[in-house]
C-alpha cells in the first residue's frame, strides 16, 4: 500500500467513523474522562535491552495465531526473563470491527489492556461477523456500523467495561485520532502494510514466526 493511498483511506474512514460516533452514541465528548491509553503498551521490563515491537490488528487471524502460539514462547524465554520487552502497537485496518475494538481497548486500565486484547483475538469468530455486516449495509451504513459497534462492545463488557463507558469511549474522536497517528507512524517509519509485523531493535522482520524473532534477538544480543 502506498503512503498516498493509505492517507486517503485513513482520512475517509476516520471521518466516516467520527461522524457515526457523533450520531449513534448520543454522548457528549466534553463530559468524558480525560485519560485513555494514548501510549505504547509494554509486556515485560521496560528497561529490557531488546525491544520487540508488534503491530497487530484485533481482527487479524494471523495476529490471533501469533498471540496463541508465538507470544507464549517469547514470554517464557525472553520477556519474563528480562532479556526483551514487547511493545504492542495497534495497526488498525479500514474496517469498523477493528476500529471499534481497538478504540475500546484503549479506554481500559493498563492492567486490563492485554486481557481485553486477548479476548478480542481469541474470540474473533464470535464477534467479527463480516457476513452479517455486509447484509446490514443494504439498510444503510449506520445500521451496519451500529452492528459492528455492538459486537465490539459485547467483548469489552466481558472484560468488565460498562456499556455506558463503552459508549463514552466511542464518542471521543481523540481516541480514533491516536490510532490513526500510530498507523501513520507505522507506515512512514517501517512501511507496515500487514499484521502482525515485528520490529526487533528498530529492524523490521520479514517473518513473524518464533524462530525468526529469536534469530533477530540473538543477533542483537551479541
């Protein structure tokens, strides 16, 4: 994806979703709490010598596989031992399920961030319903977007978020702006165009399997 194309898609989608937030939530952004997780989320010792950056999407099946199979290996051998840290960054695709889920994930406490992310990834088949979304489009974009929003909120509620908190979160354009800024930085700095994308100490990997990441870690440890 070229930077110009990414820019057009991101701007169009961001404006669309922001407009929908204002129409279907009925919440007043001025009344919202001021804080949300507008910074990198880190697993492990923040001072660990090796930095592994993961760009991932809540709706990406490969990301779900990475968190199920690869991340536990990294945690056991490198993160939990203080040799490396994992920096998680959202890479939001231009589709509503991901935008809503990523936004809600940024409105919980640090302690709940990774558990909620895990729920979104693990339960993808239960809430990422493209078929139903497509069918609802015939009734207008608000019907389809409202459906996607509701599915994302269901998962957030399982993690303890109140429905009123979810609506308040989704009424805040600054949350979406933060996510779009992270996307832009990913494209401009690392030419990210797919997920999961892994960066080890500033070097983008072509492979997100454990063996490739371990090889990069060992090379940086010399």
